[in-house]
C-alpha cells in the first residue's frame, strides 16, 4: 500500500497523521506543499481537497481530508493495535473527545497560529481581538482537558488516536505564545508522548 500525504513540515494537522502513521508502522509518501507558493490553491490540489487545506491523503486513489477522519481511517487499517476502541461505550467516549477537540480547541489553535505565525510571516498586522477570543476559548477548554488528564497517562487512560489528534498543537504552544505551565497534567501527558522514538522526527 502506498499512502500519499499532502503535507507541510509547518502543519500540526499534517503532523497528527505523520505521528500516527509512525506509531502504526504505516509508511507515507510525503508530498510537500508550500503555502507561500500557493500550492494549496492550485487547481489540481483543490480537486483533491476543495478546502485548500492540509493534510489530505491519497490511498491508491481513495482521497480523504480532515485530519481527524484520516486518523480514524489509519487506525482502522490496524485494528490489532487497538487505538480505536471496539467496545461501543469506549468508542463513544473516544468520539466525544475527538469531536470536542475539533470543535473547541483545534479551531482556537488554528486562529492563534494564523494571527501569530502566518500573519507575521506574511507581514500583516495581528488582530488583537481575534487573539484574545482564541485565548479565552483555550483558557476555557484546556481546563477541561487538564481535569480529564488527572491521574491518566493518556486522554482516555490508554493510548488512542485522541492523543495523536490533540498533542501536535500543544507541541507548538511556545510558538503561539501559549504558556502550558498552568496545566501540569497536560504538560506531563505531552512529556510522556515526547518519549516515543519517532516523536521529534515524524
Ligand atoms: N480541520 C482541518 C484543518 C486543516 C487546516 O486548516 N490545516 C492548515 C494547516 S495546519 C491549513 O491547511 N491551512 C491553510 C489554509 O487554511 O489556507 C483538519 O483537521 O484537517
């Protein structure tokens, strides 16, 4: 199986997929796209992913975008690794945290990254109101994750794809000006994941 990923070193959303693929031993053919050169707006790419975002995967002609959907797809290729619970209630809890993160946290991280990283790269001024709104949302919802991680090594206790969905944005926290010291459980969880041999290279 040759699984292509349309990718960028700079993208935490693409990194979610690279990290999970490394954990599962799935090899990826990486196709790097350059934001600055307009690769994400090229007609050929928009045919694959009309959102013009990354990641997108192409598995022998099966094209899939949205990082959470890609994580679910990859984990389903290796059921024996048990990163996607089979028990209905455990699976429902996984879905709860995956949807929760996508709705509340991922979107706030994306806004912060756009304001603090992309705009400075483009030489555009920051919108302080957007930064404050993203920060307020993170303050609210990171407290929920902090409580969830109390006494646990992983979001659902044992390793699941929820960890891969969430951790890459936290790894970029310093670049976004986000101080994680107020979140000892999140910081501990991140340190546990960072011990994985592929974590710094995937
Ligand atoms: N919800 C999407 C978000 C994808 C996304 O926004 N990716 C960023 C990179 S981390 C991107 O492609 N940004 C370019 C743009 O919005 O034009 C996912 O999880 O895949």
